[in-house]
C-alpha cells in the first residue's frame, strides 16, 4: 500500500530532529533526543533507511534515508517488476515499535485512495502524456521533432 504524500510529509514534519552539529548517541533514549519540550517515539531513532511507495509517484521507487539531522527522499528509478512496496529499517535505542508502526500506518492510503490511485495510473498515472499522445520533443541544439508516446517510464542502459 503506498503512502499518501501529504500525510507522509505531515508525519515527517513532526519528527524532533536534533539541531546540533554533532549527534551524541548518549542523547538517544526514549523520551529525549536532545530536543527540549518534544516527546515523540521518533526521538529514539538514530538511523532509518529503505524504499517507499508514494501515491504521487506510483511508478517510481523512492529511497528513504534518515541519519542524525539529515532526512532525504530520492527517486531511484522505476520499480522492478510489479511489486511496489515500502520497506523501511529503523535503528535506535528503546524503540516503541507499536507507536512507530502506527505513525507510518496512518500515512498509508485507504482502500478508496488506493482504488483512485490505480485508476489514475491506468489512465496515464498523472503523467503529462499518455501512450498514443502526439508530442513535440526537444532533441537538442534547439531542434524539435514530432512523435508519438509509445511507452511510459522507458529507460535505456546508460541514460
């Protein structure tokens, strides 16, 4: 099940990321990662990584990386095969797995949202052009050529 992008970002924005130049592992404990006045199950997370499936990018694998004060999401290409899924590894001290899992689950799409996303993907997935659309493409040196979209998410080795 993919994450709903807005709920996913809302969850991340509530994380108590320490504002330090150096992260001290001794600060990582349930109830405090050095952020005054904030209590969150994410405070005891030292690092997390994996891949996520987002409703806004249904055909793309998004890499999740969190360490210390840095969090990033990067598009790493199309999903291999038909198995879109989110897999995240969370490393820390005294983790409250049930609450962390609940936070993540709340950002997942509902059955109705999944149905809507699947309809969108079948119709071109929110991409600008669907297969069969006539287009004009810039092929370099200010040269434009007419063509027809014949595939979506096509990638050649070395691109």
